[in-house]
C-alpha cells in the first residue's frame, strides 16, 4: 500500500514522462507538490527505490531518478 506522498511522486513522474532514460534530479520532484509534502518526498523516493519502482542514477552533480520501464504496468495498478 502506498502513502499519499508516494502516490503523488509516482503520478508526477508519470505525468512528466520520467521513465527509463529520461530522468530528473531528486530536487525537482517536490516542486509543484503541496508544501506540507516537501519534507516527506525524499523519504518516499527512498522507499520507492527500495521497492524497485524508481531507478536511481548517480551523477557528478547529484542523484537523478526515473521510473523503471519494466514496472509501468505495476505502477499503474498501484495508482488505481
């Protein structure tokens, strides 16, 4: 079962198409979400990485994240 913050993160990443090779900085994920969620977003991202739904990519300028393209069906099912 996903928390509301985890659902919001997955929905935003799907909406923007951050899947597979297209990724974004973890610092961009809280932008546009309600202010009360900003503190919980990094925790939610860590949980989603552990669950295998979000793929981290370490770069010289920070952590980039994208959705695992092999788990898109599972993500859609979780968001229903």
